[in-house]
């Protein structure tokens, strides 16, 4: 019985660390998708912010994590590198023939 109680306590104590790791994983996945669409990593930043601060940032919310308590905000960096290539979107972004 003591082993079960100890295991439950250890899992509950580790949950906040696991939740943060999941935000970093979501952020990395989003970054990979943006880079795969042709935008260099130096042309944008992704930031994890609490929900109540997401509307106060200058960027666009592109994801969420930690049971929707955190938002991932995308911001373009300055310069010509910030433009998204025309072929970076999906087929859904293409104009109709």
C-alpha cells in the first residue's frame, strides 16, 4: 500500500514538468512545419505565453498546449527574410483554377 501511495505522489509531482515538456514539443512541431514550408528559422519566433497574455502580444496564435492554458504565438522577424514564399502554403491555399 505504501508503494502505491508513493508512486501516485511521484506521478502527481511530475505532472507540471510533463506539461511544460509537451508545450516545448508542440512548439518544436509547429516550428518544423513552418521551416518545411520554406521560411528560415531566423525569420520568425515562437513564444509560449499564458492564455491571459496571448491577446497582448503582437503576434498570431498558432497553437495551444497544457490543456489550453498556454498559447503559442508566432511573430515574423524584420527584413526581407520575413516574407513567406509563394509556394510555402498547402494546396488549400492555392487559388481556384
